[in-house]
């Protein structure tokens, strides 16, 4: 029993910490977030499926680096798919 409880205590990356980190970064870098949103809207209007890979492609195309993954943007609804 203690073996399974140990893994839970070692998880220092709480969801609320990630949520605040994502939102703080997005508030400070509104222009980058708008560029990503615009890129995604253009690609979806051309028939691409909305996935996290599309957000990764937007990062690479716009040369934007973020301290978190694209899945975090979707998870905390900073980037919404239409």
C-alpha cells in the first residue's frame, strides 16, 4: 500500500500550478496567442482537422517558444477549436 501512495506524494506538478503558469504566460504574450489563434482558424477553414499537432505546427511556423505543451493550451481552454 505504501508503494502506491508514494507516487502520489512525489507528483509536485499540481494541475492548478500549470493552469496559472499557462494563463500568466498568455496574459503577458497576448500577441503570440492571437497569432496562434489566427493560424489555427485559417488552417481549419481550409479543411484541416483541429488537433494539438496543429498548435505545434503554429508554434513552429510563427517561431514561438512556450514553457508548456500545446495540450496544456487546449486543456485549459486558452486555445479553443471551433
